[in-house]
C-alpha cells in the first residue's frame, strides 16, 4: 500500500466532475486500498479520489472511532437515490481545506446505490454522521466542497483563516 499526496483547495481537480468507473478490477482495488491508507494516515473519516488527484467516482469512508474496530466502506460509482425531507446542520471539515470547519445543512438521511469492493451492486440507507460523511464525499465527485454550501460571507471569512493557517503551518 502507499500513502498518496493530498490535493488542496484551490487545485482545479477538486472542481471537476469525476468520471464513472467502468470495471472494479484488481487495479481499482489497489487504488481503493491506497486511498484507505492515505485516509487513515491523515486521520480523516472519508476520502474521495479527486482529493488524491484521480478524477474517478470512488470514495472510501470509515467513521469508526479509534477505540473501535476499523469498518471501511468502499463506494464505486455511488449515487443518491433518495433524500429525506428532514435536514440536519452539522460541523464539517475537509482534508483539502486544512484546519477549517463550518456548519453545513444537508438532508438528515439518504439512500445510496453503489458498487462495492467486489463490484457487486449494493443499496444502503445512511443516517446520522455517516449520512454527513457520505454526502460530503459524494459532493467531491461532482466538484463540490462543503465551503460551496455555506454563505458567501462565511466562505470569505473561512478562506481568510485558511490563508493564515497555511502561513502558520508552512515549513
Ligand atoms: O475527515 C473528515 N471529517 C469530516 C468531518 C465532518 C464532515 C465531513 C468530514 S469528511 C473529512 C475528510 C474529507 O475531507 N473527506 O473528503
Ligand atoms: Ni473533503
């Protein structure tokens, strides 16, 4: 396995709509494994392929806490096939927008259809924090960041703080 480089805002690959995967083969599984390793090494709970510079519709998620068994989820060509009317506001962060967080409103629960690690079609109803993480990752596949879902004023303030954060954290 290998830890891959993370692409950060405002890299243009993060704005592109990613391409569907044609076949779940060993080469794709290698990429999924490398994405999971990269996500764990970065202490993230989700990662979408555009964040490692690959414009394909694949996502890995693991929302298990550190004191729990790992529980990786691999989503290939995921689609939302149902959204709840009810919404929920929660605080989000993104490995591609380091050091920042903001409150985002999204459907509280969604149903997704996807191909799993073995290429088998699956459907799953996701709720609570898994619903937040799933929608955040699926947005990446359409070139959308959580900062695109907050007000212009809040985004401007967040991007100022991002500049400051980067100045303080550069080597
Ligand atoms: O690690 C992550 N944490 C997180 C917290 C709240 C809402 C969404 C996320 S996803 C993020 C990793 C990431 O950037 N995935 O694209
Ligand atoms: Ni993200």
